[in-house]
C-alpha cells in the first residue's frame, strides 16, 4: 500500500506545516513535527525521523502489545534524546517526527514496500494489513507530508537567506538483529555524497575502543532512505546519517556522552572537509 507523492499533485501542497492536518489526528493530538531551536544560525540542521513511538488515537494499538509498541520496530530508542542534546551542542535547528514509524515511515520513499509496514522485525502489524488507499493517504496527509514540508521549507528559507545547511540525520539500531549480535558501536551512512561522511567516519574510528561501520549496519540508498536524499543530496547540501547502538544511548549518561562525542567529531569533520 503506497501513498501519493507530492510531485505533480498541487492539492497536497495545501497541507499546513505543523498543523493537525488530515482526518487522522484529533485537534488535541500533537502535530507530525516538533521544531526545536528554530532560530538557530549555525549551518547544522538535524532531523530525527523515528523520534517517537506515539500512535494516533484513531488507529488504536495497531493490534500490537505494549512491549511491541515500545520496541525498536516502533521507533529509534534514544535517538531523539541524543538529537536534542546535539542540537544544543551545535546550536542547530532540530526536526522531530512525533509518530511511530509503524504508522508511516518518514525515512522511506512513499513507494517503498515498508513505507507502511505490514511486517517488521519479524512482527506482523495487524493494523496495517489490508489498508485501503484512503487509509494510506490519511497517514500521508497527516504525518509524512507535514513533517517533510517543514524541513523542506526550512532548507529553502536558509538557501534564500544564503545560510549554509549541513544536514545531520540521527538514528539508532538494535544490538542484536534476528539473533545475530552486531559488532558496531555506531555507523556512518551516506549515499553518493561522502564529503562529510568519510571524514566523520575516520574521526569516530580514531576514538578509543569504538567499532564504527562504513554504511553499516545499514547502507544508505535512494530506495531505503528519504530524508538525506530529499533534503540534502538532491539539494547539494552536505550531510551524514548517524546510527548509534541503542544500548549505548538508552539512558541519560550514555546520551550525553554520545552527543558530546558526535558534536566534537562533526565539527572537526566539517573543518577537515572545509564545509563550514
């Protein structure tokens, strides 16, 4: 089940950024996107596509248990907290996506098979089975489009004001996947533009005791990623997608440690790449 892209559909552009758009969200529910530090003047723009495990009330529990709704299949554990701290460290604007990726994955193209996943991480999502086109569109209108339109608007405004933009996409990953332990503490992801990714990879690998993946444990691509492709690579903006293992950032001390490390290494990588 896929949603309609905004391309070529002018009616979709009427979705109000930051409003409770569409029929899916009640007026007292949070909008699709929270914007932190909107007046930031640094070049850094942070996105956190999987910041929350919240479900719209209209969708109930999607047929999942509470444990399943709070597990990694629903969100990136620890990523939002690290992103908030990183925004403070870098004086960056931050965009947080406020609903679970089980509703719609805002880091997937709308044509991706797992845009609205029927099965993820070995778990069937009953509330996503047999979804009608109208049901899929409601999720697009209420969550996907407003979130990305907010980012798109910010990137365009910065461009018009001659303010440089460096996009940082914050994610986390499970220590074990399908019974196999992952050796990485973090991963640095990029597609065809490695201007920031490669120097950041080298600097993180120079940190004592860290194992850092180069496009691992996931590899970025136009088929599997949306935010860095749409708001950075296609716009010519430098970027990097960062993955940190969840057990390292599931509490406040770990989140502070990783935010400080990432801020230090990102600033150094930008200097090395002469992107600032």
